[in-house]
C-alpha cells in the first residue's frame, strides 16, 4: 500500500539524506515507498530470503538475530519505533557476509523503501549510500555489545542488564515476557534463565507469575548491572 502524503513528513524526518535528493530522485523515492505491517513473531527476513529493502518502523518493533548451528538464537539488536533497519536490505551492503534473521517482536507497522529503488539511489547519490553504511556501522556497536555480554559477562549481570533495559523501555516494573523469550534475547537456554530468575526471586529482586516478571527491588537489580 502506497503511503499517504501526510505520512511523508515522518518519513523525511527519519531519512537524513532526503534533503540531498534532487527533485527527480525525491519523486522516484516517494513512488517506491509502501506501508507494510507484520504480525507478532512473523519472520520477515532470514538466510536465503529475498532482499526486501530498507524498513522505517512506524510503531512496533523488530528483532535482528543470528542462529547457531544447533539452532540457538543470539539477538544482535532490536529496532524500535522511529528507527531504520537496513539489514533487511543487506544485499546492497557488499561487506555484510553473514546471515541475519529479522522477526517482528510485536505487531508492527512500517514503511518499506523497495530494494530496487534504494539500490538505484545508492548507486547514484553518495548521501544515500553513506546513510546505509552509517546505519550499519552504528548497529555494529550494538552487535559488539551483544557479543561482549555473551563472551565476557557473568550470566547474572547479563540477565540484570536485560531486565533493567526492559524496565526502561516499557517504563514499568512489570515485564510481560516469558523465560523462552528472555533466552532468545540474551542468547542462552531457557533452563539457565529459569535458574537465575529463581536466584533473583530468592534474593528479593523479583516476583514471578505466569508470563510476567515484576521487579520489586530496582536498586538490587541495578547493583548487579555494574
């Protein structure tokens, strides 16, 4: 579905190359942006799938992750409302040689810049090309942070950081998330998550109900993140 004129202001505000486009390029870009939507848990990109294009999130969110040989998921980063995902257009990033998977972590609405149009503009306009690589480089900081946590941090610290980040993201101490989801986000096994949550509960940091975790001592949790 093509975007409406009133939606273009939001799109332009998130694409810092827009003012560097010629009138012809801007018209071409406008005609190649579609409104798309994905249901929660929908896999919109995976190894071997067709390159779609650049996604700008209107509302909802995406999770970008890799899969180990034994099927374990390692979350690299998450894309929130107002942010851009260029890894859904990884076929135009010639130096990206590993396979990523992208899921909608909740019902998501977005704007899709079709790959053929973005690729053409990247070839013709250096500001569009720079936008793609700058976004990718910034995301690699998130990737390195994820790898640092997995390789060098104790699991209790990793879990505490995740719970603290979720509190900040949702602005709530009640987190509606399952142990399986936590395991996928931080690259671990559900059983390991379950054991550590029991430790947190015994220490008076959290309370648990089915499908939810309530942080009851934020100070103790934050102390673990340091």
